[in-house]
C-alpha cells in the first residue's frame, strides 16, 4: 500500500518544526532527512501560543508537537503543511477533523507511557495497602520519633532494632495488608490496564474488569473476568480507573457508585479525574465510606493550594507523575520519527489517528 505524498517528488529536504520533547538520537535521525526547527515546549519548556505557532509554519511541511494546540486556524494558515505528529497517546491538542479536511494525516504515539503508568498504578496500590506515604508523613511530622541524640553517627548500633511496639506505635497504627489474595477491579482495558492486570496477577491478585463486550476476547486472553460495573464495585478491594473520557464515562463514579463499594476499598486514579465526581469522592473519603484513595490526576491542574483534598487524611496525592519516566521520551520520539520516515518514503505510517487524512491507495 502506497501513500501518495508530494514529498516523493521533492528534491530539497522537507521543512519540519518540532515542539515535542525529542531525544538527541531521534533528532539526529530526523535532521538527516529534514530541515528541522526545534522550538516550543520541547526545547524551552514554554508552549507556543496559537499565534506564535502559526507564524513559523508558513513554509513548513511537517509539524511535530507535544502540548501546543494545533487548532483549525493554525492548520488553515499553514498552507504547505502535509503531516502532523503528536507525541501523546491521544492527540487531544490537535484538531484532527480540520487536519482530515486538508488531507493531513495525524500520527501519534499510542501506549508510549503505558508501562510507566501501569507500574505507577501498582506503586499507588502498594502505597495505600502498606501506608507508605502516611508513614513518611508521620515521621517527618514528628510522630513515632525518639528524643534528640548527639550520637546517631558512628555509634555502635544494636544488632536487633525493633521500633517501639508499645502504646501508639507505628506497628499498630500503620499496619497494612498484602496484595496477594485481594481483588482488583479495572475500569477500562486499554494499554495501561492490560499491563496493570498482568502485574497484579503476578502479586497473586484476582482481576475483574468493566469494559465493552468488544474486549471480551482480550479479557479472556488475560485471564481476567469481565463483569458489570455494579459487580466490580461490590467485589473489588482496589478499583483502578483506566477508561477514556466520553459521555458514558464522565462522572461514572458518583455517589451511587461509592455507595456500592466495600468500606475497606481503595480508589486509584491515574487516568482522568472527570470519570470521578469530585464531591462524591470527597464525601466518601470524609465519611469513610471507602478506606481511601490515591490520585494522580485532578479536576484542576495544578491542584489549587486550598483544595479540600489537601486536608483529607485518607488520600495519597501525586502531581500527575504516572507517565513521567526517563524511558518515555525515547519511546515516543522513536515511534514518531519512524512514522515520519515511512510517510516520507510514500508508505503508510503505523500510528495514524485519523486514517481519513491519508491520501492515496490505502
């Protein structure tokens, strides 16, 4: 299958603007075949405005973005633009419909941070089960500590040291539980959730999933049980959100949903905050309707300094770190550059978000 591109008949190097984060290795690869301008968020840490982006695209053929907004107006002004790449799993900052109307394919990097987010999800589960973050906060706040000492360096320590077991001890107050034998309920079964399922099974957990019937074969391959949402809520010790935002999933976890959960259950959300009703979650945490939650995503980001979650004890909060690993930039850079090269060679890119933007015999 060949994709007809004007690049095939061009003797000069095509011009490319890159605002995504890209590794040196992949940048050098791209520069071997394109005239490259590297600017914007990926280079300076500051996103270009719509006007700034449009101003540099006059004679540009390829645009590779991370977080800049590529609106219909930007696309309209970029008269020579023929390919758009977005280094995210879901190119929500690109007007893919406007691109398709111009016959411009939008390539993306699905699953670029799936492994990172899956490991982070398991990390949050362990944090809740074993009170890891609460233990750290307790020590730094002065709880469970002994008297000040001038001999904590170079002293002869005891061969067997046991933290205080008497009274209000951490052994009693922060004693957790093991993941083995517990039930994990997954809402969604995409790239992240499938990895979470495998990791959870390695811990000896039973895995349930609420997902469309179209995922039935995948669920069977993973040896996870596909159930209705109410059954998942009632049976799970951990409930982890991994679905996309849609009319059906927005506010999916509401007061009724929290009312069905076990009092000892924990909610984990590394996906999108709007799947959970904010007030319903706050109410469930304050009233101890559920045991707790661990959240990496919020309804407002950055989290406002006066947000009530910050004063809620039974919740662990992290600043959207699920996909933040050193490995992710290399993976999405390679995926995008590989697809750019396929397109330059007149072939179909592997990861095209809007197939209707492709030209030629597909």
